[in-house]
C-alpha cells in the first residue's frame, strides 16, 4: 500500500498521520464533505464521528478500510459495515500490539481479567454533540471489551452494575471493565492466572496497527461483537 487517505479532522488524526509518514506512505487528508480526494488511494482510514461511518464506508466498500472505534453507534449499523465491506480492519490497536501477542498464550486459561480506564477529560470534551450519543463505555470502554473478547472468546453472559460491565466468556474467564473520569489518564489492565498477573497500562501504539494495515497482514475479525455486548445491557 503506497497511498492512504485519512478522512477526519479530529485529534486522533495526527496519530495516524505520524504513523503513515514514518512508514513512508503517501497520505491524503480529506474532510468528510470532500471524499473525492480519497477515490484513487490504495486504502482509506475513516476517523470521523461514528454517526457517519456507515455512509462513508459504503462509498469505499471495495477498498481496504481502517475504521476508528467504535465502528458505529449501534449494532445494526456496525453489522451493515461488517457485512458489506470486503477488506475491513478495525481501530482496536490492542490486537496488533506485539508485546501482547507474544505473551497472550501464557494466559489463555486465565481465571479472571479486569480493565480500569481513566479518561479525565474536561466537560468540553464530552459536550461535543457527536459524543453525547456515546456512553463512556461505548466511547472508551469498548477498547477493553473488544480486547477481552479477542483474548477469551465469545461473551455468553454479561451484566451492568453502576459504571462497570461484567462479562463471562465461553472459556470460563470472567472479565470486568470500568470507566471513570478520574486522573491520571491511563488504562490499567490485568489478566490473572492462579500464579501470576499480566499487567498492561496501555493498549499499544497506533503504529503497529497502521503498519499491519499498510502491509495487509492484520488478521480480519468481526468488529461488531463488542458493540453487541455493550448494547445488550442498555449502555
């Protein structure tokens, strides 16, 4: 892949731009109202508000797509993207983190796992109109929900209690995700075996994800599962 279009003007755009430039890939930046610029690119990154992901994705459904999380604001729209886009990658960088991949096998039979996500953003951050449609769990917690589904498999039971999501996975592991606005800004993730703990304070770098997208080596997966879980408990 030699030429990537980035559609979106939010804060996360610069992270992707830096990664692609480091990889030596030509980048064309586009506003969502000027998509013609992206039509001749080898791949398209959709980094806009999730409310418009579906409309944009359908215009580039035959092109390799990397779509920032969440894939959509609800399961039905996410399912349409998943079913119609032939070469789809999802913006969950934890799955591409090389450190995690190298140690994941050690914890495949973990008894429990937890993620505590601190997002101490100001009121101006959460007051933006498009974010009002997303709960903190859908906007921030979805990273951990997806991570645990990837690690432990399908969720067979889940429940909501206060601001925490509890899940039981098909392999028997029980995981939990909590989102707060407390400082400092971090992700505290732990996976427990009986005799040791795997601890990670970040889900990884966008560079790993962008490199696998450019090389087309990332593993394809269904990015709707985390949205389905979150929607099922009324978040």
